[in-house]
């Protein structure tokens, strides 16, 4: 993002602009030392997610297990907030639906892991589209799981991401 790209945002203070510019520079340079210097967990999580996405887009096999753990959890969270957990489980990363439960447990999101595991149990075993075989009861349950996950039963994910990344800093 260019330095002057924030000019049209009159509500944005200079401090916020500087923080966003700093974060964008960290992402563009994939500056891991700079990433871990970010104090705000939200900024840290956004920057880490963008770095992991860049790395994954270059080569999906380039993420080590610790990086993949956060990558999957972050994408699942995004699906839950922007669309639905079903999008992640059946469209975005169906090959990782069991792994994301392990990943959630690994970062300390144990309640979220239970919810996602229950959602996975609703998906047809042959991985056909959920709505092809669903009924009113299963669709209602899926919506309940989606809502429960999106309500952050383990606390803010950004805090869990930060703690996990800090605990595994040498893998980044």
C-alpha cells in the first residue's frame, strides 16, 4: 500500500496511519523480526496472516507445521466471520478439515475445536456437498455451530495466535 493511500481517510489519525504503514512494510518485506516487534495483537495477527498467505500462495507446501497451524486457524476464523465455517470445511480447505481441529486444539482454542468437530460430523462422509443431503435439523445445527464458533468461545483468536506464535517463534 502506498504511503499516501490513507489520505482520503480523514478520520484516520497520523498515529494510525504510521502503524498501518509500519505493518504494511513488515508484510511486504516478510520481516519476521519486525512482525514480533508489533505490540498490538490485532496488528500482529493481520500481518502474520498476510505473510503466511503470501508464502502459501507462492508454494502451498512451503509452510512448516507451526505456520500451517496458524494459517488454517486464521482462515477458519475468516470464514466464520465473513461467510460460514462450512465454506472453509467444504470449499476453501476441505482437505484440511480434520487438521484444523488439531490446529485449534494446539493453539488453545479447545471449545472452538469441539464446535468444528461437531460441524465436520454433519458433513457427508463421502464429502459431497452438505446441502445435497442435509435437512432442516442438520442445517439448523450447522448454523448453530457457525454462530457458536463466531462468538469466540475461547476468547479472542488474535490473542491465541500471538501466544502460539510467541511460543513457537523459532518456526517463523
